[in-house]
C-alpha cells in the first residue's frame, strides 16, 4: 500500500483533486488542516485489490469508517434535500476533523451545523406565556394541544388561551381537548383579560396561547403581540412545516426576527420529501429546533429531534421514538 498526500486551500478542492487523480473509489486515510491548507492522505493499494466504498443509502448507521463515503453521504443528503452548496460546504468543514479511519460519526458534524433543544418542554417557564405562531394550517393548534398533554404528564399546571377567534373548528377542537385534559380554557376577549390577571399573579401555571394563521409576509394580525410584548414577556415559538416551500426561507427568517422567536417546532415531517425549508431556516437563523410533530393524529406524541435522528430520517430511515425520547416515556393517553 502506498500513501500520498494532497494539499489544497479547501476540503472541496482537495477532494476534487483526489477524485481527479485517483477516481471515486479511493480510500482517504486522513484529513488535516495545516497552515490554513487542507491536507488529505490517500492510501493506494497495489494490484487488483478492490477498494469498496459502500453506499450508505437506507443505512441506519451514523458511524462509518470510510472518509470518502462520509463525504459522499453528506453531498448526497445536501443534494437530495436541496440544502444548498453553502450549507454543504459548511457541513463538510464541520465534518473534516472527524475524517479519520477510526469511525466517523457524521451526526456529530451535523450537530455542529444545527441547534437542537430536546429539553424544551421541561424548560418552559411559568412566567412567560408560550405563543404558538405560524402560517395557516401548519399545525399550531394540534401542537399546542400535544404540548399541553405533555406538560400535564410532567405534573405541570397548564392553562390554554385561544386567541384565534377566526376559526370556529379550531376553537371546538381545542376546547374539547382542554376538557379531556382537565385544563382551564379561555377564548377571545375573556382570554385577554384572564391572561393579564394570571401573569400579574405569577402563579405556577404554564400559559399556552393559540393564535390564528398569519400571512408571513404581512403578519398584520399579530399587532397585539408587538404591543403587549412591551408590557409582558412572551415565549414565541414558530411552527415550520417541513413540506413548506424553500422560497419562503427569507420570509420565515424576517418573521423570526420581528417577533423574537426563540424556538422552532417542525410539523408535517411525515409528509415532507425534502427538509430544505426547516433546515436552511434553522441553520441561517441559529434558532434551536425544539420538537417535531410527525402525524395528523392527536394521539401521536411530539418528539424531540437530535442530529442522529435527523440523519436517519434524511437517509431514508424513518424517525422512531428512541428509548431516550421524553415524549415516548411519558406516553399520551388522552
Ligand atoms: N400529517 C400531518 N398532519 C399534521 C401535522 N400537524 C398537523 N397536522 C394536520 O394539519 C391540519 C391542521 O392542523 P392545525 O393544528 O389545525 O393547524 P393550525 O396551524 O392550527 O391551522 P389554522 O389555525 O387554521 O391556521 C390538521 O388536520 C392536523 O391534523 C403533522 O405533523 N403531520
Ligand atoms: Mg389553529
């Protein structure tokens, strides 16, 4: 076996050079950063010895031991999910220190690109009403209901405030759900008054606020949040549909800034072919992904997401409730 090193200003250029000189099926033994240059060490085998670079499609493994396969997988995922060249380059840069022959954990490099807040439900504060925001029909009401159920299962006291006075069907569903959970439910103008009193008292109760769907380009119906936001502190979470259009990323980004969104919750991951909108949004805004809603059914829990689960989902293996999944532990029997 012969070892050759190739040096280039960036990882991509170094890899291109390796591919150009030695073809696709070559074993990269190591990558290092030396004097702001990337140095790749390539192992060349003599004779007919085949070099196998396994395809990672549909694999459940996050850990692989071939640097070139790891790079290919990242390139494939970015291509398939329309994540863009800038995201791909960033991810490859994060991956580069992990490219050794001792097992490459791609999920760790992905975790450096995106923030995840799996403990979001546990960290919700009583003093900051959580406002569920988002476009029309993205899953706000359903996610609020699931959040309420999970908080109840953690023995937290919860109140639901419905400010969506436009949608009578949403009102009916949320009200009946609150009844089943034994959670106080307030609607419309009454909800306003009671919420203000409840905030003043500073009790142990978590307050969840449902809102009507808004046009993200022109969220005029949320003027109340801006004016009340000067008096009270809210915790705005944005529901981002995984099947949403990538071209909306900038509108979502402006909305996040305007309303001080602290977390995003992904919805409809079960329906999405590509995850371009939520992932590019999470990457560009650095807002943590708190939870995922994965079903049209109220009886299916929210799940937390981490890099490893996301990677499984993006390579074709559906996300399943891992043993450490808080929501699976709690179970939602309502
Ligand atoms: N498949 C799937 N369906 C979902 C998911 N989340 C919500 N839904 C469905 O999407 C529809 C809309 O959900 P809602 O919770 O009413 O959405 P919303 O954002 O409150 O809608 P508006 O109040 O009208 O703006 C319902 O039929 C839900 O069952 C999800 O993660 N996956
Ligand atoms: Mg709703």
